[in-house]
């Protein structure tokens, strides 16, 4: 395989590493020959993550980023020594596990060393009295959940990517699972962790349910996308497997009516584990066979836990839905969701039809939610070539929501896939910011959102850049992500 035959999207960022063969020998000396590769087939496998546009590029013979070395460390010392070498040689290091991120967070836009965490896959401890599990960061999400379920527990963290994501990836992107309304996002679930800082030092954050011991430094690293440290192990909350589940669905005449019903449920301190609102377009697409669903807004609920509590939650959920003129559609729509919730065939089939497609999840307070929804549909619907802009809401708080948009279309003549993709993204994010929303809810920043971070964070962006420079003066760890930067680590 000759990578000269591929078009490289981020070629302007990349420069060749000097003494590449010598660096490889040093890596082999640190972690063993079996844990280092420069084989073309391995290099190709790590040129992208699961960003939707990367599927199109693959079919077109285009690659996003080109790493120089693939490594599979087996312990903390391996990671520490690799980072020390990278600092010495001024080589980027990009953490990688399952590669299921969708915002380009694991794309090696500057080349460098891929640090694949898959060998960090052990469950260290389960503590049934404390209701915690400790596991290494590279463990596959489904493997962790199966282990817990066999013992009668769950983390409550069930993302759509459960089969193809890792604990470390969840922490890196501040992920949210399908049951987040009851159990929280991963930043609510993590109680302690250990990580390796950019220059090779190991730090540990003690596992505590709550404490008052100064600022929460550990929270700084959750959502860091491997730019501030490499998480190696974490301790999470767990819960007993629910005693009972209630499956509930209602349709509403408008998105506003569905928002009002759900907001009133949460105001009562009632937290269905799953709440999902589908706008009219997505209801027609996913629930077209359901009576009373055509051109309506479908809302599904899953209440789970202690039987008495579930019974009460079901009563109040139904009361609020019916008060807001919801129409009961029974259990079938929820059962359909359970059957299809991990399927992504719709997404993966788009490139074959030469469609450019993606999803964008954002956040809003309740007071701005309806305005934000309509503004995005209007703005992104006007992008030339766009054929689809729909939404569902899958994460809820008493104070607001996480809302998930889907767009797809065909680039107009003279417009590249990437230009069209960026036009749709930019129109969506601008409408979100103009409506008082936040540019991301649970997929992270990566490359796709990084150029909006200064507007999202305001003056605090300067402080975050200073923290990055303090911890990582050579800009070794995952450069080009979260912070808009150019390579300033010296000659490679």
C-alpha cells in the first residue's frame, strides 16, 4: 500500500518525523516489538474515527489523518515512557480505544503516535457495599455492562455506541447514555480515576461519594479528549438491576406541547430513566405504523427501579401527558425503540448513495428550547443541497435538554463534501448560539466544534489554554483538538 495514492485531508498540518526509524527502535525498547507497528494495514486502520464524513472519504480514497506509529501499551509505565519520549522528540500522541467518536477527536491530524488503550481492559474491583466498580479505561462498554449484569448491577450508562465504545472514551467526551435522565452523564457517574499527565507523571484522584477538599481538579480532565492527560482507570457508580420497568408512549400535536409535558414531569422530581421526544419528521420515519402517530410528536418513556416507585412515576407521567393533551399509544413504540436502539444502518448506508450526513447534539435551557429547535430547522434547511433536517430529544434535566439534530443532503455542483458538511454544521451551531444554547451535549469537541470554542467559552478560553500550556508545554497530547492551535512543539 502506498499512501501517496490517497488524498490526505489534513496534509497542511503534518510534517515528517526526523529519524523515524530511530524513534521506532526507542518505542520497541519501551513496550516490546509486538506492541509497535508501522505496517501500512495498521496505519490505515487509525487514519479516522467514526465521523460520518469519514465514511464518504473512505469510498473516495481520501483519508483524514496519517499516523506514524501505532502502539499498544500494557501498563502505566509504558504510557509514561512513551510520553517522555514524545516530549523529547516533539512528537504528537493521540489516545485511541474503540474509535467510535464522531467529531474527529481521535484523528491524528499532525501525525505522530497512536496510543491504543485496548490492552487496558481489566475490571479491577466491584464493591457492592459502596455500589462502585473500578475498571481500566480501555474496557469495552458492553463487556463492562455484561460483567455487572451477571452480578445483578448496571452502571446505567448505555450509549448507542455501547458495543463499540470504551470507558476512557466516555470520560474523554463527557458522554451520555440512553438512560441519562435517571442515572446522569458519565461526569455524574465517575467517582474517582487515575491518569498520566502529558509529561509522564501519574496522578490519582481518590474515590469519594462527596468531599470538600478544594476545587474539583478531577473534573478538569473529564471531557479533555486526551489533551490534558491519559485516563488509565476509573471508579464508577453502579446500581442494582431494576426490579420493574414501565413502558409508556404518548403523541402530541406539537414539539411545544411535548416539551411542556416533560418539563412538568421533571418539576415533580420524577425521573423516568428514558425519555425521548421525536419531532414530526422523525416520528413519521421511526413510528410510521403506529396509529395516532402520523404528523405527530412521539414521546416514549421508560420508568424503572423499585416497583412501588415505578408505579408512582408511571401515574404522574401519564397525568402530565394527558393534561397536555397527549394521546396514549401503548407499549409498542417503546418496544420498537428497545429493538432498534443500537442499529446504525441508516447512518452507514448514506455514503453509498453519495449523501453527506451527520448528527449534531446540542444543549439548551427550557426557556430557549423551542426557539432553538425551530431556528436550527430554519437555518440548516436553507443550506443549498440539504435535503433533511430533523430532531429528537434524548437527554433531560429539570433545567433543560440535550437535543439531537440530523441533517443530510447532496453537495451542490462546485461544492465539495467537506464544504457542504461544514456549511450545515456552521448554520446549525450559529443558530444554537444565537438561541442561547450550548454547542455540544455529549459527543465532545474534537475537530468539528473546535473553531466555535472561543465563542462558547468566552474569556475562560484563555484560562483553559494557559492550563494546557502549563501541563503540556510541548503540545504533545492530541494537538488540534478543543483548543484552536497550530503545532508549536518545535521541529519533529
